[in-house]
C-alpha cells in the first residue's frame, strides 16, 4: 500500500503514473506463471530473454529518473517562470515511429540474464521499486512547471517532463510486448 502523499497528483502525470503501475502488474501477472528457466531463456543467439527485456526497461527508467534529478534544480526556475504558458501533455508512441532506432538497447545492458538470473519475484520487486522512485520524483511537482521544462532527446526530439513520463510508459510497454512475444514463441 502506498502512502497517501505518493498518490497526491492530478492531471496527466497521475494518469501516466497509474499506467506505469498497471502495465507492470499486467506483465507480472502472466510472467509469474512462466517456468523460471524460461524467463531467462534466449530463443535466438544474441537476442534478449523475457527477463532481460524487463530488466532493460527498468535500467532505462532509472537512467531517465537520474537525469531528471540532475536537470530539475537548474531548470525549475525556467519552468516556474513559464508555468502559465500552454504545454503538450501527450506524445505519439515514439517506438512505433518508422525508422525509430530501436537498436540502442545495448546502452542499457540488463544486469540480470541467463548467466545471472533472479527470481521473477525479485525482478518484480526491483521494477516496482524503480517505478515507486519515479512516482516519488513526480508527485508534488506542479504539472505546469513540468510541462514547461523541455529536454532534447536525439531520437525523439524535444519533449517536456510530462511527455517524458509518457515516453517511459511507451518504453515499458514496448519491451513488455516483446517479452510477451517471446513467451508465445516458447
């Protein structure tokens, strides 16, 4: 059960945080039923297992959260100053864009894998803990300020911190779908 102060967010940020949690729980509802040896089984050489895709998603989310912790202090005054300006809260699924470079995953190589497997329960706990850290970072921050702080991501382009959270949900969904496809092939 989450403390009440971690649920006190409204608007699109709240919806995206709920989506992050719902996607995770949907994934682990079926991943928990997969035999442990299959979670880390690679169906093709040099292709990740289900568990590796999930762990990669966690690691990328952690990197994004750490980046936000660094850029927030110097960018907050600008976002505060611009908070009355309109901002976008949605973004297309960048992982479905034609030509999107989906081959950059090696930059966030999974910590766990066939040679270093962990239980599904531990993987679930690690992903949930990272999602909780993201929630703690976002909750309590003014969405209008978040929406008026823009960052540039080379494959994506300009996006604000509300959109960045949405991209994180797309990234998780992308890798969770791949994991589901691996499960169906086993």
